[in-house]
């Protein structure tokens, strides 16, 4: 019980270190006051630039990975682990994503959790990364919608976890996949609303399929 609480707390506090908000303080900007108001990599790219966005993404990925790898290890090193490390890792990883979305250091206003979720999954279930990346890139190339790409990639985590993972799949990993998928859909609900209204922003330069069709039509 104690080790589970420590894993959740450690993951949450680590996840609350928001890359965009922390770096923004050094540059004198609050990313939440720019663009879409989201403290994530996509809004950072659109409003501040690719160098800033890259640093943000690296921090967000890193804290998800550290939560899964470091927090359970420290608990076990202290002799407090009574649960399996995979259970503690899954709990710490999910808590890190929650911390990114509702960071205690930044008045509970953070990002949408995708980068931190990818960092956690990359360590705890690396077999899921390629399918998630394929779905994400494929959706962006086809539609230009980053939010939709993230939602579909998050949903694809569930079948990827079961179909490509070890047999039998540890219950903690199955629970983590479902919880992350649900959480990513929830945090991107505004994107879904704008998609339905036809007002969602696109990355037109990423719509390679449309550009290919236009080139063929002009040829």
C-alpha cells in the first residue's frame, strides 16, 4: 500500500515539471497565454518555434520515462516495495501523465499528456511505440490534424499492448493502456469538438497525400 502511494506521488511530482512552462519562465513567456493556450509541444511549435518545442518535447518524454524507470527503482532500493515493480512502474507512469495535465507547480494548468505518455510507454512497453508512431504519422499525413492523430494513436495503444505484448500480459500494463487511452481522449475533447465544428487547425504542410494529389492533377 505504501509503495503504491509513493509510486503515485513520485510519478505525479515528476510529471508536474512542465517543459513548456519551465522553459517559458526563462524566456519570459507563458505558453498558456499564447495560441491554443495548451502547455504542450504542438502549441510551443506554433507560437515560439521549433527549437523551443523540441526542448519541451524532450523534457516531457524524459519525465515520463524517468517516472517509469526511476521511481519504482528508488522505492525498491529503499526496501519498501511489496508489489511487483511492473505494477509500481505502471502506476508511476500514469501519475506522471496526470501530473503533466494538472501540475501542482503551475496551478494545475498543464498540457494534454501525450508526450509524457509516450515517454512512459517507451520504457514500460516499447513494443507499442512503432504502432503508435505509425498511426500518428499516418493520420497527420492523411489529414493534417495533430489532435486527431494523437487521439487515434492513444486508442491504438490498447490493441497494440495486447496483440504485441508478452503472454500473458501483466494486468498492470493492460490497465495502463486503457487508462492512458481514455485520458488522452478526455484531454483532447476540445479538438474533437472543433473537428465536428470544422474549425480545427491543420498542419497543411504535413498533408503529403493532398500535396501529392495536387501535383498529379497539375502534371
